[in-house]
C-alpha cells in the first residue's frame, strides 16, 4: 500500500485562483494558437503539425532566451 500526502493527487495542477492576474503563460498555453488561424493550427495534416510543432518550440526557446537577456540589463552587477 502506498500512502501519499494529502493533496498529492492534484499537485501538478495549476490553480485558477493563482493565475487570474498573471501574464500569459506561453509555455503551457502555446504561442501559435494566438497568432495562427484555428483552421491551420488544428489541422489533420501530419507534416504541417510537425512543422508547426518545431516552429512553436523555436519560438518558445527564443522567448526564454529573450527573458534571460532582459534580466541582464545591469551587466556590471555580477561582473567582478
């Protein structure tokens, strides 16, 4: 028998109350569904789905890198 802590079943869920006034979460919600037409994004074509998947992952990686660079505005702070 496995005994887990209380609430262990829901630990991976994101709570709606904590996400009400947050900026858009592009990692979990996706980027292309906001920019591309739903007929293109919800296609049944396998090749187009893979191309969109690669393109979306490239955009996510670029956004993460841009956020890292945005936090490095004071380059003299840690450069000793």
